[in-house]
């Protein structure tokens, strides 16, 4: 038998504490996806699978799974972003020093950043989508030895061979404020924003899974008691089969509230917005980021036209969908005045929900490469690269000023007038999908900011039971490092670069 332990690692927060919460905001989508891909047996060998989201694991009992009890074990650390990478390495090092031979780390960071300095130390790295390499990893673990790297020559396939998602157990779903499941109808983003790593992870070509797979996953979710679904595709409105999927959801009367992410060109797609509402969409997340066209062009976010943002709010309000605008402060040409002006315009538009982040040069992106070469990056610790703190030297604003402006934006946007206004509007809608964004989110944001915490930190009821110091020795013994150095970006293979270059899209 092979024991497979799939873990979404948390991150190290203030003072190196592992971030854990009694109730999480949003389950990780990759953990159930990989678990659903894992068969009960391969080549006659039984597979026993465990799935762990560290953000909501408030006791350390699961670490026993990372000790060898004379059972071949594969530890798969999945969906690992840069701010979770050191935690992932520490868990892998912990497992190795406790007799687990097979450890692999996958996700955005190893897919986009050079891990050469960490290779050939008993830890493997997955540089491609799971569909391309997961069965190779399982078979190699059964055979007794993993390769140092998987997926070096190609990060993504031209077509997605996706599993029907098996939802987490009711016990696991209760770890979250609302039982939610992520489903990927499509993958990829055609745009070229220099601060985003999606096109380095999933490519610019929009690739889709079959509608039948998505519908069966939705049926499973409903039967399992899932109350909300998040379609994790980055640009749902660029998904060619979106209308067909929504029409089938309506015809079948699936009736499970869902959340989508759309680009700003949704402003010209009222028919799709109407279908989304009829199918059960309760919230639309849109990355507006800035109201200054020059700033957007500098970031290669050419698809965004601030003049269209008001139309998005209007369409969402007309069709009863919560409008959620994402905003970035601290672009290189930002000043205190321009950020305040941004907030003023945002409040005039009145989207129902807004989130704010400090511009972060995410490792693996074009912006990161430019900032690193120019010597702008001041933060040496990868744990901080999550968009909630300043990691680089801004030409006009200090790190403290940006932090204060971040909290200021949250306080001013979620004013008492906003909370009351959205509460009144919420009377027009029914269901938990509307109650939480309209009432719960603003109130929680105010409370978080008063505590000087980012509202999107991960959950409620922070619990600290271990720290980076508890794993320092195993990190040093396996990798010979106290702290992982800032990486260089990993270049796309020739195949991947050619696939990206073929994509053309009207702006």
C-alpha cells in the first residue's frame, strides 16, 4: 500500500508563527482536486489518501502522517505560492528526517521560480500541471524513487483531462465559515499583466474541461452539503462554453450559489451577466486595480478601461449579483494623493465589496524580474510576498505609509453609510451568498483593520501552536539554509513560450 498525504501548507506570519484559524474563509481548491485525481489503486497497489489544509488544522496530530510507520508514504505539498514556500520546504524536511522517502512540492512557486539550489536533496519539485505528471509521481513512489523534477519541458497541456471533483467530508467542510468548493471549468488567461503569474502557471490559451465533468462536480457538491461554489477560472467571461454551461445549470435546476472571476470586459456582456444571475451567481470578482489608464498601461493591463467600471457595477446591481472590485495600491507612480483620489472614485461607483492589496512583485512574474534587477526589492523573506505588506522600495511612499494607506482604504470604503446601504439593498436578495458579502464582509473588514490585520488573512479565530523556529533544525539539516534566498524566475520552455505567443485577443 502507498499512503498519500496531500497538504496545502500555511505560511509563517508575524514572528514566524504558522498561520492557522478555527474557521477558514475559503477552502483551497487544489487539495480536493488532487485528491479526486488519486485512484484507490495503481498497478495492483492500494492507495490510501489523506487531505490536509494547514490553514484550518489547529492541532498538530496530522504531523503523525509525516512519520514513517513502515508504510511507504508520499507527501505532496500542493498549490504552493511564494509566501508558503518556506513552510512547504520545512514540512518536506520534517517528513524526510522522520523517514518519509517521497516528498514533492508543486504549485505556482516551483512552476515559476528556479529551485535548482534546492534540488537533489531528497525533495522533488513539480513544474507542471498535475494532470501531466501526477500519475508518474504516484508510480515512481510505488516503485521506490522519485525523480528530482517533474514537468521540466512543458508546464501545461493543450487540453485539460480533469477529474470529477469529490468534495471534502462534512467534517472538513465544517472547518470553514461557509462550506465552499472550488471548481475549475477553464484555465488560462489571455492577458499579459506584468504583476500576475497566471500566464506563467496556466498559459495564455483558455483551456476547458468538459461541461459534463463540471456538472457532475456540481451535483457532487450539492449532495455533499456544499453551500457555495467558487468557479476558480481567472476569466470566466473568456470561457467559450460559459453560456452553454450556465444554460445547462439552469435547465437542470442545479441551484447552488456560485462565485465567478471576470475581467473588466464583462461590461460589454450583459447577456452573460443575466445568465450568470439566472444560474445562481451570487458574486462577481473583478480586478479593476487602478482608475488611472496610464498606470494600467505601465503594468501591461491594457484590457482595463476605467470608464467601463461603472457599467460593471450597474450590470451587477441590475441582475442582483454582488459586485466585488479588487484594488492595488502602491503602483510606482502612486502617491498619497492619487490613492485617496482612487478611493474617492471607488466610493462614488459604490461596488458592494472591495478588497485592497499593496503592490507585490510576485516571484516568477515579469515585474519581479524588473524590480529584482533594479534593486528595488527590500524584503529578503519570501513569507512576506502576499500583497499585505510592502516588499520593495517605493519611489514616493515608505513601507509604513503604504501600510497606513491600506488600512485607511478599508476603513473609509466600509463606512457606516456603506454598511447600512448595502444591508438595505440586501433585502432585495435571499440566501447566504448575499448575506455574507453584503453584511458580514464589511463588518469583518472594519474589525480586522481595527486590529491591524488584513481582512483577507485567511479566517476567524487565529490559533498559534507552532512556529518556524520549531522546524529550523530540519530545514538546516536538509537544505543547509536558515532562510531561502530570493529566487530567480524560471524561464518558460520553448514549447510553452510558443503556445503563449500564439494567443491574440482584442483589447
